[in-house]
C-alpha cells in the first residue's frame, strides 16, 4: 500500500460557532473583501448549529417550527457571502442542545420538523449539514423509545429534496456501550447508512470523564460502526469529528489521515470542529503563543495585570509578544496595508480588550490551529511511518515529545489508546469489516465505557440488542 506519493487526503479545522465570529468580522471589517481575505486564509470551513437559538426557555407548547427555522435562516443568510466565496458552511442538527437539555424530550418532534424545513428552504445558504441524531441521555428511560425517535428522524430526512440529501453527513455515536448498540442497530437493521456518502462521529464533546482517557478508541469505534455498514469504500472517504479541537487532537488527526489512506487504500478527507477557540479567549482571558522555531505553544494571560510581565522564554513583555503575533495574523491574511496592532492589548478603563484588537485576538486561536495543521501535515507522516515500520518505542517517544511541546499532561492510557485504535482498525479491515468485531472490540473497553459513577441514573437501563 503506502500510497503517500499520491497523497490527496486533507485535514481541515471547521470553526464552530461561526455566527459569533461573523459578528466580529462584520463589526470590525466593514469591507467585505477584507472579510474574504481573512476567511480564505483562516476559516477554510465553518459550522453553525441549528440549536444555536435553543435556550433553556424554549416553550414546548408555543414552539413554532417555521419561525424557529426562519430564525436560523436569518443567521445563515447573513453569512451567505462566506459560502458564495467558495468556503464550506456546515449546519449541525442541534444534537448537543438535546444532550444538554435545552431541547426538551417532548419538543424533539417539532424541533426535527423545524430542522427539515430549514434544510429545504435555506439550502443555498450552506454547503453541508448533519443527520439529526438523538443521543443517549438519562431523559430516555426506554431505549426503544430513543430508537424510534431516531428512526422517525431519518424518515423525515428521506423527505428532503435529493440535492439536499446528497450534502448530508450521517452521524453515529460511540461514547457509551448503549450508543454502540443503538447505532449498530440503526445501521444494520434499518440500513440507514447506504443513503449517505459523508459520515461523522458525534457525542465525543459530552463524553464522561471515564471515556476521555479512551478518547481515540471511542472515536475509532464510531469509524468502525460506519465502515461495518459500507458495502464498498468510496474513492474519497469524508469523515467529520464533531466537537474536537486541541493541539493534541491535531497531532492525532494528522496521523489518522495517512493511516486511513494507507489501510483503506483510498483518499480521505477528515474535518473536525470546535467552538472552544472563542470560550478560551472570552472566559479565561488566555492567549496561545506559538514559537515558530519548533512549533511549541504556551499560554499567555490577557489580563491587564499580567501583560507587563517578562516572559521567561523570550525575555520580552507579554504584551509585546501578543502584539507581535497579532501583527503576524494580519500579515498572514495579506492586510498589512490596512491594519496594524500596537501593544495596547487591554483597555483598563472599559475593562475589556482594546477595540482595535478584539477581532485579531479572537482570530488568534484559529490562526494557531491553521499553522499547526500545516506543520503536522508533514510531521504526521513522519510519526505514522514510525508506527508503520514497527518502531513503537520511537513512535511513543516522539508522540510524547510532541504533546509536551504544547503543555499537555501525558497519561499512559491516552498514549496506549492511539496504538490500540490503530491496531484494532487494521485487524478489522483484515477481517473484512465483520460487524460482530465491533462488539468484540467494545468488550475490551466495556468496563471503562460502562462506568456509571458520574451518571448513576443510567445504571438500570437495558442495552439494546442487534
């Protein structure tokens, strides 16, 4: 195999919560050409959740499916210039809002009806969307009830216009034992997967603490669920990982693209999303600084009291380093003739970021992700070749060093998770993608996945059979 001379795969970060970024772009960059320059360099793809207007005060009785659909359409219409400029805009179905309880169980039928109305009416304002998934949550005491809700969701999707259906991603879940059983049933008994050509693994963002140490194995189970239902591997396999963006995951995903191309002998496009880039800045006042000499990164405080501290690594003031990197972003976007940053990072009078810097501070985390993807596209191949050549000791050492460059704590279980996820995948392909193997692999993780310490309400719930 090893077809990397003809490597056509790609890894793309999808900026979730694009409506938040859009408001910054619209406010601070009045010229649409400037917005297009920024997005063409930094925002290769974006995501808006259909649940973005679903708050805790949604009224089940008064909910109007068409009005809600139009409220999201108003947002995507404002962002249409982004789609028209050739970028990808994904629409998430709002599964996270269901998990979080913002969409009550009784409201799900109306909510999914609203989603279908939106997808048809506003099809020109987005490029891709996701199947409407109702994940396993404590609200559902009867797993068959949850199965029926998902079946009804997919029946509604069948009523979409064909052109719209062709752009959808099938979402599967694998973050719990019950998740795996439920989605394998949907794939194999209801043959839902054959209607899709794009695929996604969801539910990882809400995984329990016990699951997180097996993160890559859990994600891998989702991939296996998908592949077990594919009669043939497509010429280009498109996979999306919902709600997942850290430098640690970028390192893994960069290897994953090469691994999948090698094992499946096909081109692979992996996309992943997260809105954490905004929360990091807004909530924690934290700024990621990237040392381009070795592509290591560390956090600087954006709080006014910390800006004048001398950074031990560079012997420069924090505000100087931040201003320098913000100007690098402007240069990266080709806008140095119109914008520049001084070291006035924080406005002490207004207790917020200086007005002229707010957008660029918001863009910084996206900029860092893009540079890391560019860097790890090459580095990921070097790392994967160590695994492919069987030099596991060197592979583990290099992975550990890469994690340390970004300040990640190193847990042996997480490192082991990478190795086992690759090994299991190879075994699965070599055994002709036998669906029963998914359950066999699940058994090896069942104790961790089925831990109920933080969710006792799930203890007595039956597991669906296949």
